[in-house]
């Protein structure tokens, strides 16, 4: 903790350097090429985000369709099992069904 306090106190007493010569504003600005490159990067990011959203939307639609198909297949399989179960019940004891019909 003492080291932090000493470092802060030394930093507060260090004078800020002043430039000895004037700075040319054309040397420190991005200029036309900086604007062109920044605009290109911005357009590329916009295109990539647009493309990514399109692909995500397409994937969601495909997943929804796959879920619907899976649900339909499960319902058909369940109906087929129920139909087989009723056929097996009738085949196991045919006399019982005849006795029920006779009553």
C-alpha cells in the first residue's frame, strides 16, 4: 500500500512536458486515406452483420421446420404403436372378443 501512495505522490509532482516546436496539424490527422479506410471498414462490418443475421434467421427457420417434422414423425410412430397394440390384443384372445360380442 505504501508503494502505491509513494508512486502517486511522485506522479503528482512530475511536471508535464511542453512541446518545444509547434505541431503540424496535417501530420497528426488521419487525412483522406484515413477516412477512406475507416469508411471501408464500417461498410464491411455492416455487410458482415447483415449477412450474419440472414444466416441466423435461415438457421432458425430450418430448426423450426425440423422440429415440426420430428413431432409429426413421433406422432405417426405413436399412432402406429397404438394400432399394433390393438391388433395384438385382438389376436391374443379371439374367443374373448367373440364372447363379448355374443353378450
